[in-house]
């Protein structure tokens, strides 16, 4: 199954999230691409999402696309450790989950910072990133 996580490549919190996923995904189920990349911008246009600044992590699983809290919870479901237990939050109505998600997304630059350029992966994980 092809799973690609599109993330805000200049957001420090989003880069932390990508590293968090990589450490808990030893089988390499996920690949990654910044939303600022041509592929990421195309996904945003297809979903009618703002490109600058990106407002959602996007998960593409084969031909299905998930955004906001649904994407985050589906990612957690596939990680090692106890993280899959958080998938139970999928039972919370999406509008409520996404309200919390959007609050964090709106404040992420202020709380965690922002870089001038996209996150550059270390050589040992570079193969997991799409160009």
C-alpha cells in the first residue's frame, strides 16, 4: 500500500512530527513530501486547500486522501508502541476533532517556529522522501 504524508516543510512542529513518525515506522510504511513541493502543491490544488501557508497534514493512501485530524489519527494507527490506541479518537465527531486540529495548525508557527526553507532529511532517511 502506498502511503504518502504531505507536510508543511517550513514548520518546525511539522518537521518534528515527520521525525516522530519515522522513528516509530521501522517498516517504512510511510513516505513523505513537503506541501511546498510541486507534488504537494498539486495535492492542495486538487483538494481546494490553501497552499500558503498549508493548513493541514495530508495523507494519501492509494487513491484515498485524508486531511486534518483524520490524517493524523490514521498515521498514528500505523505506528509502533501505544500510539495506535489514539485511533479510538476517530469516534469523536470530525467537526470537534478538526476544531482542535485547526487551533493547533493556526498557532503552530507562533508556538514552535518556522524555517526559511523546507526541512532537509538526513542522508539515512532521504530515500523515504519524494522529490
